[in-house]
C-alpha cells in the first residue's frame, strides 16, 4: 500500500484527471494562453493533449506546475 504524502498535491492524481481539472477550471483558451503549446490552442482535446504530454517532459512539468498552483489557490480563473 502506497504511503500517504500530504505535501505532494500530485500524489494519486492521474494525468488525465489533472488535465480534466485544469480544463474545467481554466478552459482550453486560457490554458493555451498560460501554456503556449499547440495541443491546447489548435483543435484541443483531452486525448491529443494526453498523448503530447506523455511524450514531452517539459510540457508535462509546466502543466503539473499550473495544476499545483490551482490546487493551492494561487492560480486564478482569469488572465
């Protein structure tokens, strides 16, 4: 059984869940402005974004950082 990690907001969160939460909070348009990657700006979808993020570590790191900001309340829904 995995150990509880209270200081790790990503613990137990799948990339798909993380992305769905970000899209629900910010929307695709705002995500595309915050993180300028094509999978958010041109015909965005969860499937294409997951495929790109799984293959591109720098982009995944930026998305995870934005998720942590959102969870901690430092991110805003507006730009």
